[in-house]
C-alpha cells in the first residue's frame, strides 16, 4: 500500500499489487455470491456485466432512489421509502438510547432497566440473564430484552478487532519482514557457496559444496514462497476480518439510531397531542365565552331612558363643557407649534356659544385643526403599525389555523411512528440474521486461516527437507584423503 501511494503509476505494473487486487476482488465476489439478497439484486448482475456502463447504474433506479440519509429509508428496502419516512426525525450520529443504566460506545444500554430484571427467585445470578451468544429463536423478546445480546456481541467483536489490528498485525508484519530478509540472505549465501565450489580441487568436496549451495538456494526460494503465502492466506485475511468487525459495529450503531429515531418520533407525537388538547380546550373556552356574551347582549344593550325635558335642560351645559374640552385639546396640540403668519394668539377662553360648531369658521381655524389631526394621526398610526407587528390581531383565526396544522402534523407523526416501529423490528431481525451469518463466517474464516498457516509451513519444511536430504547424501560421499 505504501508503494501504491508513493508511485501509483508504477503500482499498476507491479505484479504483487496486481495479484493482491485479484485476491481481494475474488474474496469480495465470493462473499457476495453467498448472500441471497445480493445475488437477487439487479445491480449485482449489472456490476458483473462487462457491457454495462457503471456510470449509468449509479444514476438509475434503484441506486438513485436511495435517500442520502439511510435513517429515512426502510432497512430491508432502502430504494423504496414510503412518504411517511420523510416525516421521521433524524437523530445525531452520537445519539444514545435513554436508559437508566450505563451505555456502551455505540449508545446501546449495557444492561436493561431495573424493572425488566427477572425475579431473583428464578435464578441465583443477579443481573440480566444472557444464555448463549444469541437469543433463543422461540422466545419473543422485546427490544430492551435483546440489548444484552447485542452488547455481548459488540464487546466480543470489539475485542476481536483490537486483537487483529493490534498484537497479531504487528507480529505478522515482523514475521513477514523477517522471512523476506532471510530469503535475501539465503540467496546471497547460495551464490557464495556455488562460487566456492568452483574453486575446490577435490571433486567430491566440490560436488558437496555445490549441493549445499543448491539446498541454500532451494531454502531461499521456499522461504520467499512462505512469506508470500503467509501474506496472501493469513495476514491479508486477518486484516479483512478486522475490517468486517468494524462494519459489524457500524451495523449495531445503525440499529441504535433507528431505536433513538423511534423514541424521538414517539416523543414528538406526545408533544403534538398535548398541544392539540391545549388548543382544543382554548377553543372550547372561547366558544363558551362567546355564547355567554351572545346571551347577555339583549340585557346589556338597553340603557335606562331619560325624559326629554331633563335632557334638554342639561344639553347647554354639556355642549358648553364639550366645547371647552375640545378647545383645550386643540390648544394642547397647537401649543407645540409656533403660530403662523396672520394668526392671533388666543388669550381669553371661549364663551358657551363658541363651543357649538358653526357652519362658517375663520381661515385660521381651518389651518390649525388639520395640522393637529395630521400630527396626531401620524403618531398613533405609526404606533398602531408597530403594535400590529407583534400582537395577534385575530387570535381566534390563528388558533383555528394552528389546530388544523397540529392535526395534520399529528397524522403525519402517527404514520411516521408506525413505519418507525416496523423499521426497528426489521432492523433488529436483519441485524440479528447478519450477526449470526457473520459469526459463522468468522469461525470458518479463522479455521481456514489457521489451516492455511499450517500448510504454508508444512510445504516450506517439506521442500527444505528434500533439498537438505540431497545435500546430506552428497556430503556423505566426500572421500577423505
């Protein structure tokens, strides 16, 4: 990989890198071939078709129909999401399940809540009872009851990943480097032995030295083959298994996010229900008040009648008072403005006769009164416009609109909760099925790795035994003088 990063053009001609790519492609195709869902998919066959344009595949259904966020799609059929999936909330990538106990790195609770613990009379070991790596197929467990099984699998997978990427990877790298250096040293040593045999005068000794040189050359070749074989059949699959372990943890994380999404949808639905109940109570209270006011209008709208004589007797003073109050208001407004040219200052208060409106007024009063009304209307008009910006002028209509929107949102959230519950069930079943398949393949792979490791050493030892046995026979033929 370092050579490929340093010289990518040369890497295309490197036999070792080309062989490694072929092996990786073969492993990928064989693993896909063993999965029924992949084999039955049309994208798989178009990938294998040499006449198919991969660019067209990426811009056609079903690839283009998959949402950018996989949380807004069904787990088993992401290319065909329902409209309700668009209303699902998207949790944060670091979201964790709400639980009373501690959680793991992926957000899954380490233990179920206290109320879900079995009775102490049923067993003697406290805590959640997990029998085996996977739950029994006959038991119908809830999502909370399944969490310990997923946690145990996550813990074992994490240990396997750390083991393969840590100490085993370092030992494999050192072993391969040592075998590569050993083969180089043996190649040089074999050349020296062959050259030394040419300078030997004794035929038997020269033949023995030459045979030893040939044995060293054979050891050099077998050691190089051992290094390449261990790298191809042991070291590379180990790194691949570590990558698979990381993928398994990502799958477990996906299940956690789907459960968090379900909880968020349920919480949003409860909040909308509470809001709708509050708005409906307010609407019912408003209708009750309106009905009460409507029934009370005939009683409140009939004021006591007065006699005509008393009204006419009090009309002149009332009109006089109104005229005085109107003149005082005009003076209070006009006092802020200087008198215009031709105006006479008003010094004496008006009489009672002046309080009544006259059909013919002076030009001065015509100029003063519109000026005061314009300023007053402008001030209060601006204030009214500012108040209407943040004060609801029609709260009843706003409340009815909000009730309609809340009911619509409530319907959407109910549909979203239904598809979310189905997605969680499908995700749990799919993840559990894939975990069982991964566990079986992991055990088979480890067995195959160990067998390949042993066969490489057996083949290396067999070739060395043959070559060195021939060298020993030739050395035994040396005639001492």
